[in-house]
């Protein structure tokens, strides 16, 4: 596979180590890793992805300006009208088929080249639910899926709202509230289950690789060497020297380099209640066993269980309302997230 058109997508359930893996790959001399761009689902709908209709000039420029803003200033930054118009025009001139997909692909390669790299790497976790389409529309794309013990995912999601106060100053207060509103152990466990099932549909695909977070943390060099061989880039020892930032359970330590081993099985340190663990294992137990995660016996905590489940409708409604603006097609999003109709 030529590096000329190669694309890497890092996907997986949120809080499964996708950002960490993106930073590792971004240390490679050939790979430029983007911040989360949220192109699929947020910027374009499933219909735009599949049918690839031609877009008019203003719509293409608006898309490119949004992508450029996300790439250079962060996803939560507002687009300043015409700030990147000249760059958008330059990218658009190189696009042969004037649709969103072609603009996006050209943008990725343009930005990677601006950083002196040849291979773009996009790491937006939710792309897992578009992985099949990504592999079809980009014949030179490689999709790397991150999997993690759902109890650690649960713990990280529970504390995700704290990221704004642990070093991630670019996260708006509203986003911190949204992260708090999104959390319920049943919802997070069910989303994890959907992610695992979505990944299983692509097991065996020659351009789809799954990596366990636990392997990356416990055997970083072996795991990264295997990944480099898979995507056909040289392993470089500098790839393992990444800043220890991004945790939702501890303060960012940008001056400390390397893989933070303390994030392995953090859920066992008592930050999850017995009812949270029980709900997680009740929902995801079968898939946990299939992936090699031990399921602990916990007697059903009846009263606390009923109290937490009674909050499901409230938290589910809150999550729905706070995420309405983050998708082009709500019904399609819900179907993909919860395997509805399958």
C-alpha cells in the first residue's frame, strides 16, 4: 500500500485509549495525528457518506473552514468567518469530485503535508460506527480499533466532566456539563456493548485491527511494534515518549513522558460503586468474557440498584437533549449506537 493515499483512523468506544494511541502514532516521523474532527455524523450525514452528492462552493468552503478550525484550534473552537478561506480555496482547487468526502480526504493530506508528514491519522472514537463505510470509500485506509475493560471505561466516563479542571482548559464549561449529563452506568455499558459488536462485524478484515488498551499499557513496545508493522511504518522509540495527559482520574502531567501504567485496572481501586460494577457486568458480561475480561461475582444490591435504574429515564433524556446538536441525523445515530433494527 502506497503512503501517498494512506489514511489511518483510530476508533473505539470513548475513553478507551484512542487519544493516547493517536499521540503515540503522531510521534512517528511519517504520521500526523489530528485532534478529534467529528467529520462523520457531525459534519455530514450517512446519506452524504454513501451517496456522495456534489456540494456547492459555499458549502464546501464552510466544511473546510470548520475542519481547519478543528485541526488548528480544537473542535470546540468557533469558526471565525473567512479566517481560513484562502486555505479552503487552495484545498478545494485540488479536489476533483466536488463532494464532502473528497474535500475531507484532500484536507487530511494537505494538513499532514503542512506538518512535514505523509500519512494523516484521524482519531475520533465514534468513527467505529462508520468503520465499514470508511473502509469502503477509502481503499487505502486502515482502521485501528481500541478496546478496553468496560469497568475502566465506566470509571473514566464517570469522571470525564472533571477533565476541564485537570488540565484540559480548552474544554468549555458547557461541555463539562454535557459529559456529566451523559453518564449513567447502564447507558455507558450499553454503548460499550454496541461498540464491541460493531467491531466484531469487521473482525478478519485485512485493513481492520483491534488493540486492547491493557496490552498497550502493559506491553507498550511490543504492541506498538506490532501496530507499526501492520500499518507499514518504521517503529521509532520516540513513539513511546508521550506526555501523560488526558486522564479523567488524575491531574495532567505534561512534563512526565511515557505510558501511564496506573491507568491499568483503575476501577479496582474503589472509585466505582458495587451497583455500578453490577450493572456494567449485567449488561456486558458475555462480551467481557469473550474478550478475556474476568467478571466478578457481585450480589445484586437491590435498593441501590433500583435507585440508580430509576434515574435512567432522567439521565437518558438529559443526554438526548444535550447531544441533539452533535449529529446530522438523530435516528441514524441512535440506530448505530444501540444496534437498533439489527
